[in-house]
């Protein structure tokens, strides 16, 4: 089976809120791998958990911090199937 790109989606968190939620618009297929890429502008306030409403818990694959910015790549293998709403929680809210 070939690896294929399925979708991209963007979301923006709210200042002061330690978490935000976004929908994955194409339902996940059972058993596949899913990746979540996050970019943020305060590397003192970093993501701590990425979970979805289907019970999938993502693991941090790679974190890159530079100056006042950060980029993370989170992943999960063997996903549960269905329409997914992902919640990202940070160490604290940014004012």
C-alpha cells in the first residue's frame, strides 16, 4: 500500500486559552497513521497533549524551537476510525 496525503486543515488558538480544538474534515480510516503539525509563536508555552474525540492520543515525534517560535510534529498509529475533532493543550495560556 502506498503512502498518500489526504488533507490539510488550519486552525488558530485564542490568546489566554491553554487549549484549542479543530476538526479533521476527512474521517480517519481505522488502522492508519495520522500526523498533526503545529506552529506556535511563543516557545515558552508549548503543546503538552494532542488528543481527539475518538480516543486517539498523539505522541510528540519532533519539536523544533528557534528564537520565539516553535514547530511540533505529533503522530498516532493505528487510529480509530471516524470524524475527528482534535484538542491541543499547551503548558499555559498566552496572554
